[in-house]
């Protein structure tokens, strides 16, 4: 019985790759140093999989930045601005594409399907000259072979690669990316031929776009591409791997009849309906790679349930043609539970990180072959039973409150225009009011105080004093700049999700549960293991303190339920929307306590609302319905005169603008400055929007300081499509990552621009 792993995290159990990359980028270490760390990580992974008994071990899933960028390098598809001419692509060109350099910007980065990982988007057009320019796949195969491990080289499949690309600047938007297939397939043939010559017997082509809604001509492109590759693939076993969702019926038909392909991989965790397709018909003599171990969560597998799924499949495809696999690459989960020394033992017994999932896959394969490890299986059953019955998981009160939500859609009592009138009477703001998004720069000193307080090296009294001084500094600065609606700067917060999770019940935190987001950047998602509730107020103390320092309105600052959900590892024993409603009720308690504490403007950030959108259009409406409903639950109980703001980051708003309107916030601030004014085009197309709106007037992700003329110009562009009485003026995101030397002049220019336009509007009257 065979086992297979789709892919593995690259960062290392203690983020070794992150530190090696950043040291190299900072010029503190050499390319050789970086390559040594990388080679050590790869050999440790291969050895670990081999020792666990894995038959199909992947190679070429390691990357110094991203696997799609590796493919771009393999194809020599370097945009002209990086000055590449020919030859093997080195780290300098590779990292320039990923991060930009002193003279040219980076390539665009976007979310990898519906995960929190980001890939570097290829920029293609009819002029691109594709050549075999990076031999990484072959080199890694040989490297593993020299260590005595025979691997399955993994490539991003040719059709998915093109469909995940975009037309380069200056190329007509209507350009058909698939027309480049005849140009890239010769390079794929060269790579595959070299892998064969090096001794590879299996190859894995990842074609995840097959789970998307694809039109007929896109499915035909698969048929055509694999027809063309057939003679090169002969003599190899070829696995085409899909993941992240059910595969649609038409795509299943196309996939299972591809020429030259011997095996098909499916995600059977998020794609349970695919099982019905397999049961209705699977091609004779082909292999099925069954992804029954979840690559996107940190929960232990349910061995008994997986085994019964596998046994049913065995009856269809035959014993020697079934391979036990992960649902997708383990890139999307944490690395190794062994490094969690502080995690509670009971909760830890419910979990499996990447290293443990490798063991799970092999245990299932052995059990299927009749060599069941009884001790392991009974420990698994015991852990699942303890999770099902643990009083820490279930909270009757929360369950009842969430069940009671079903009867209402939780809208505020009056419509937004009459609420805005009531708020204006209370707040008395000028037109084009100015505000910021929430955070202010976090200095080294501030981080040190927080760290020492957490380690109990600083008393609570000293900590509160230090934070209070920081808040006072931020409030004074905003008053000096003459900003209209103030923030407290969030000096007490480490992270917009973790800060709340640490104060809610039902959450646990890891020490090393890092997951790659992009490049060297990792996130450490909280774990939601049980019913969520709020034992006591979380932010009222600091917000009330900040409000007492000024007569101007001070915004309360909360993270919304959908963002907390989408940026966490979520329990898998109840539907996601039920967990979201529980978080919404906890945030609702906080909103109402802030209002009682004298806070008249409350911002509830939903940065990740768009991120949770399912891959298939047929599932969008249900998701958007409960996500937007969750947001409304948080603030349906406040008075008309309390102003509710929300903020959203990097996203494609245009396709969900109606859901955003349905959130019914009083004011929405939106990241806009990087999206080429795409956002404003929605309003140009006549979408009616009556609430307050603040499209970001400058990009905080760049150290550049925009002039007041430039900001005024942007505001005027907005006034061309939005009413002056609803427009707000603000940066596009929080200022946490910037320096004060950048923030002060930028905000001064922003306020000056708003005042300039106010006086122009007044004199025009």
C-alpha cells in the first residue's frame, strides 16, 4: 500500500529559511550561506518522509520565495525591466522579480486560491521569449537521489500556470493567455526529458485550476496540452494533482481522459463530492491518489472515518492502484507539533502539524495493507473522543445564544442616511473629515515593553504607564496635525487577530505554529478549538483612557468576526458559519460596552472578508450571506448616533460591492491607492452608495511621502464620482509598519489637502 505527500512547508520548524533569507537580503550573509541552510532543510524533509515509510516523496516543492515564481524562472519568462538576457537565472534576478530592487518594482503578488498564501503573478504577452532558464527541478531531483532518496519531481502544470498569469502592462487585456501553450510546452518537454534522463520514474504536475469554474475552451486546453506532451511523458508515471475543492463533473471527465497520465490526485477533505464522481466511474488501470489527510488545518485525522473512505475507494480502483495522500500541500499548515512545549496536553492531543500528518498518511496506508498499528489507532480514537466530550469545547450558553440568532437578520432600526444625520448632530464634523485607520508606528522601545510585560519582567503598573504615555503621544500628534476623528494608535496590540483571541475563550495559541504567507513572511494563526465567548471587556479600558485625553471623537478599534475566523485555524467539528456567529456575539458585547464607556465612533475591521470567498461561484451567495450577517450582528444594538466604521484591505471589491453595501456600516474606509483606482470604477458604473466612504488617499506600504497636491488630486478624482457629504479622507491602511519620520509629513500633507479642497468647495458655493 503506498503513501504520498503533495508538498511540504519550506520555512523549517523554527523558521530557519526566513532568517537565512532576511540575513542574505540585508547583506549579512552570502548566497552560499543561504544555499547551505536550504539544502539542510531539504535533506531533513526528505529523510523524515523516507523514515516514515513514504513511497512518493515530492521534490521541487521547496522554493526560496514561491513555486509559481520558480516556474516563471524555469520558463525564462522574466519581465524585461529586470534586464535578464540569457543563461541560468540566479538569485539576483529571482529576488528582483519577487521583491523589486533599487530601480524597478516587484511583480504583483496575489492570493493562492482561497488560502492565506500569496504567489508571484507571471506577467505574460505575445512577445515573451520562453527558454529553459532554471534547472532547479532536475537539480533537486539529483540532490535527493545523491542522498539515497528517489523523489517525485513536482511542477506547476502548464495550463494552470497560464491561467494563474496576467497580461503584462501594455498587453491588451483581452489577450488570450492560453495562446502561449505552444510556446511553453517545448520548455516543459525539455524539463521532463532531463528528469527522465536523471532517473525519475514518476512526475507530479499540479493543475489546481481544474477545481475552478472553467469554460469549455479552457478545459479543451488541458486536452490539447497533454496530447502534445504525451510522447515526452511516455515511460514515466504521471500524476496530475488537484486540490482545494470538489472537481466539477466536466473537469473530472476532461482530467480522467488526459493522454499520457497514469494517476489523478483529489482533495477529499474539501472535495467530498468528488467521491461520488469516482464511484460513478474511474478509468480502468489508473492510480487514484486519495487526499484524506487535511493539508490546511492542524487537527488530527479521524483514522476510522478515513479508513472507511479508503476501503470504499479500494473496491472501485483496486488495492494496488490506491495511494493514501494529503488533501493538498502541507505548506498551508504549521510544521511540527514537537516544538509546542507550552501547549496544553489535552488540546495538543487533538492536533497534527505537517510532520505528524506525514506519520498519519503512512499509518493509514499501512492499515489499509493489513498492518494496522493498533496502539496508534486507539490513541487516535481516544483523542477524538476526548475532543468530542471535553467541557472546554462546549459552552451551553454560547450554543443557545448562537441558535437564537436564526430568527433575525440583525439590521439597525433606521436607515443609514438618517443615522448619519443623528451622528453629525453629535460629532459636528467638517465636510471631508480626516481620520487614520487605527495603528501608529510601533517603535523598538514599545515592542520591548510589551515583550517584557509578557515575560513578567515589568510590573502591570509600569506597563500601563508606558502604554498610557505612548497613547498620549499619539493623541497629541493627531491634535497638532488637526485630524478630525482620532485613534489611540494600538500600542498595546501585537496583532489584530491574536490580541482579541488571547482575550476570548475557545482560543489556543502556539509558540511555533508559523505558516508562510509570502516570501519570508510568516503568520501564526490562533487555533479556535471550542465555543467562543468574551469573559470580560477587551479594549474599553484603553479606548476610554484615550477618549479622556481629547475633546475630539476617539474611535474604538475592533477586529471583525469574519477576519478573526479567516485568519485562524478553525475547528472542523461544526460549520464555519456557526463559529463565526459565536465570534460575532462576543464582538457585539464589546461594541455595546464601548458605547456605554462613552465611545461614539467604533471601527470593526473586516480586512479578510473577501478572502473567505469560496472558489466556486455557486457557493458565493451562501458565504457572503453569513459573513455579512455576522458583521451586522456585532453592531445591530447600538444607538443611531453611534457611528460604525469598517475597514477593508487589498481585495477585489468590485465583485462583492453589493455585499459591502449590505454590511450597512455608517462609514467604510478602503485600501485603494494600489488598486489603480479600480475601486472608483464601480461608482462610475453607477452603483448607488449612500453611506460614508474613505478610499485610501495614499499607500502606506511604501516609504514614499506623497505631496499635498498629489493627495488633493486623488480626492478630486473621488469627488468626480462620490458625493462630497459622504467622502472621508484617510490613508489606505494602518501605520504600524512605518516610521514616524514618514508618518508625520504624510499625514500633514493629507490634512492640508483636505483643508485646501474644503476651502475650494466653500468658495465655489
